């Protein structure tokens, strides 16, 4: 048994020594190896020359496919995001525009209310919704009617001057006969000379002042205001200015052209002046209290 044990130990050592020698010889052989350079054969040169353009074309196609994939396919999602952002920007711009228009409208309405503060009538703000400027009639329509307290013959004004009066009503709309209409006549006073006349509509967007005697000395730019006659228009509302005077050689009156103070081409909002009939709310309450007291005393 002892002899076999010693033999197994010697055999293991021999294997270890043998493996070491093999590895050492292998490393020495690799370190001593000389690479030889040789010229390509005719067949190898032919293969290189034949397949090199194909390899170059294949590489070019690969580069183009890679470029297209990186710059087109991969940015499809980016293009969608850009389109969504553009739509959002457009919506924001539209909202800003609407807000600016609302702000301008509020400023105009505020000026209208301030303008009519000294007029002792109830005021109803309205917007112009349509315009009929045919040769025979000059009528505009507003978005307020009898349900809002409007009445026929109620005067209509803006902060720049007189518009006309209500001549036709429905529940939610009213038609305004403007001072441009030939059927509308306004008693007027020339502010500088205090001369009286009648303003009538003309075929164009002008008016004419009639029944002013030839001896009255008028000038271009003289301002006209309402005279307060006829129980329609309050006194002192601007009508327009004298823009042309024609004194003929015959007759006792002169022909005067008036340019309205209101720019009807840009008219958007108006104020309707309403004169309420009957007692006010406080007076009505006093009357009711007095009537109740009388009824108690008579019982």
C-alpha cells in the first residue's frame, strides 16, 4: 500500500512539470514567430478590384438607411409634437385676440355710460347686429327689444353723437331709423350762431340742414346739436358739423351739407335712452304706504 501511494504522488508531480514545459515552449514559439509579408496573387487582386465597389455601394446604402432612420423615422413623434404645439400656439393667439377685443368693447361701453351720465333717462346698452344701407332706407338693427324695456321713438345715441330713434320693435331686437334716412328729421341748433334748422338724411352717408335763411352767416366746421323739440331727442346731443354751404342766387334759404358726428361705418355699440312713465320705485312705495294707512283709518 505504501508503494502505491508513493507512485501516485510521483505521477502527479510529473504531470505538473510536463504541463509547465508545454506552456513554456508554446510561449517561446509564439514570441519567435515571424510574420511574412507576401504580394497578392493575380486572382486575389482581381477579387479585390471586383468586390471593392460592391462593398463601397453596400456601405453607402447602409449609411443612407441609417441617416433616414435617424432623421426621419425617429422624428415622426417629434413632428407630431411640433404640430400639436403649433395648434396650441394658434389657440392661445386666438384667445389673446378675443380677450383684447373684449377689453376694447368694455372700454367703449364704459365710455358710453360715462357719456350719458348727465342725461336724465334710463340707458340700455346694445350692440349693432345688422345694417341696411339701401338707397331708400338707412336702418340698423340692435340686439335689444321690448323685453329689455325699449319703446318706440326712443332716441339712440353714442358717445360721439346722435344715431337715430327706435321705429320698430320685437321681443329681442329693435330697428333704428338713423339720421341718415330721408324719413328722419331732427330739430337742430347751430351752436355758434344759435340758428335753427331741420336735419334730414341724404342719399349718401351725409345729412342736409334745411330751412336756414340765406342771411345766416355759417362756416364750415360749425357744430350742430339737437334742439330738444318734438319730444324725441333730448337737447344738446351732437348731430354733426357743417361740411359744405351752397348759397344760390335765388330763394330765401341756403343748402347746407352736414357730416354726422357718428361714424356709421364703424358703429358697434349704441345707447338707447328710455323715458319711464309713472312714478319711481320710492314714490310708489310711499303711495302704497299712504293708501294702506287710509284703509286702516276708514275701517
